[in-house]
């Protein structure tokens, strides 16, 4: 009874803003209670640092960011501020803070943040980091530096064809599967089939699909008296092709293209690459920054407009997306643009707000061009594999998705995710992102994909 009374008194003192009592709550592991109390004392400069530390310890970065931005920037070190800005998507601010710190780790982070959208600035950070790096770190940096120099045209690069880019893009998945190494010369038995199923699952083909596929192979092996892996491989390719063969879809030619996808999916990069493609065909291209939820999305699209040579319409962060689309289409109609690429839906909404926002945008589009949009493309990140399916289902329920763009295949060991995406979503895959270059956006060819995946 005494212990209960003491605890109660302690909490009462804490709730009155007693610093010692709050610290005791934290010592006892009652961090959630301490946060709840401290949030009522944000104005207290003595208690605010305790709340900030708790937010950081608990990974509540957005709340920590709000404390720093709206109360006291000195709550955080430059490195902590950089982390917070990075977490909330304010990339330029994060880079500025990392630059102030100036150690190897901070310069490396700044380089990575800028690598895709601002390669020239990224190169400067990597070269600064190189001077502080140890031998192991230098090897990694050399790869990034060479990659950026190729992108900027500072070193001569032999132009790769589609097959070479796809082969390179699927390298990590192929290395994970290791069909040519692990199964070569082996007889077809339960051990081989079980190992095959495990490797297919690890490549993110999905448990259900992998089990079904291996069961079909087991039956075919019996029916056709298949004894070796070399005999089974063509059957595996045939089965995989049956799963994804109907997914091939060509990008339609038209006026307006809508792009959906969560932040980080490669949506902005895809728009930039398509803008470059259309510009290379001699078309007059306009980009529309309809993802107004965060300023970084607008800034990144501005960079891609410069790189691709397209024009852009944008407003301030937080503006109504439909109003930005209206302004862009008004400009497109008056100034006779051939193509309009609209960036939108940069966060995974709950279903109803997503439906409302996208319907509103579609209505605006059809005020200007009744038969548009030509394509409503959902951009999915290959590196998250099966998780991209759940994202796709939310967007698919909200709007008629005409095609999928699967990005970052070059950074993924989960290229097998193409199989469940095709078989479960029944949406054609229009494009594959197989690298970071402006031309590394290719049409999806199921037969070539299966052959490269299993080679």
C-alpha cells in the first residue's frame, strides 16, 4: 500500500512539472507517461530538453523536429538536426547541417541524399568525404564517385543496350538465386525442390506463389520423367512466364500522364526520365508538381525539370494539389504543350482521402482534356518486394491504375516481386527502372525478364 501511495505522489508531482519527479518516472521506464506529461510543458525551457531527448530515444523524429523548429533550434546538435531534417524529407536543410558537421559520416550522408537529384553537388560532398575516409571507406566512395562522373558525362562510358542494363539490374536477384552455381549437375529430388522454393521466397516471389510453382514443377518432373536440373530449368522458365506473360504493357501515347506512389518509390525520378525521353522525341514537355505535401518533392521535381530540359509548374508546400494541376493544364493548353506529367499522391493516405484527392485531380484534368489522362501510372519500389503489393492494393482501390512502373531493380535482390505483382494485381507493368541514368527506364519484356532472372 505504501509503495502504491509513493508512486501516486510521484506522478502527481510529475504532472505539476516537477523535474525530479519526471526524471524518476523515466528511470523507472515509464517513458510514455513522461512524454505525455512533458508535452504539456513545452513552453518550459528547463523541461523541453528532456522531452526532446525522449523523442530522439524513442524514434519520434517528427515530434522532435517540431520542438526544434518551433521552440528552440539549440535543443539539437547540428548532426541531430541533420537527421531530423532527413527523416521529415527536408533534404536541403539536412545537407546544410551535415555540411556544418563536416566529419566523414556527415559528408557521406549529404552525398547520398543528393546523389539522385543533384549529382554535381553530391560529387563535391563525396570528394570531401574521400579526404577523411579510411581505406575501406575509400573503396565504397570510389564507386559512388565513378557512378556520378559517368552520369555527369565527366568520364566516357560505353552506351549499354537494353539487355545489358536489364542484366545489370537483375544482378543482385540472380546472385541470390544462384541457379547456375547451386543446382548445376544436380538430380531433381525433394532436397533440390525444397532449396529451390526457399530461394524463390528469398527473391520475394512470395510464399504462396513459390509453393504453387514448386508443386507444379514436382508434378511436371514426374509426368515428363525429368531427372536433372538442366532438364527442369526450361520448365521453370515456362512456368514463370505463364505467371507474368500477360503483364506486358506498352506506354500509350497521349497528352496527360498521372503518377502515383509513396515518397521514396522513385516516382520523381521516373517522371524526370520520361520527361527526358519525350524531350528527346522533340516534344514540348511540362511537369506539374502536384505532390505538395513536402517541399522536398517540389525541389526534386525542379531539379529533374532542369536535367531533362522540361518546363515546370509548382506552388508552395501545402498548396491544394488540384489547384496546381489546374494551373499546369491551363498553361499547357494556352502554350500548346505536347505532354504534361503530373506528380501526385506522395504519401499513402487512408482510402477515403486518397479517393477524394485523386478524383478531384482527375476532374480538373478532364475539364481541359475530356479524354485524359492517357495513363495513370503507379510507381513501386522493387527493393521493398512484397511490401509494394500492399501499397499497390490501396492505390488500386482508390483509382483506376492503368500501369505499373517498377523502379530500383538495380538496387534490389527482390526482382522476383514482379511475379506476385503480375499474378495478384492484374495490372500491366509498363516500365522498369534498371539504373540511375536518364535512359535507364525500359519497357517490360516478360520473356527476356525470365531468361535473365534464371540465367
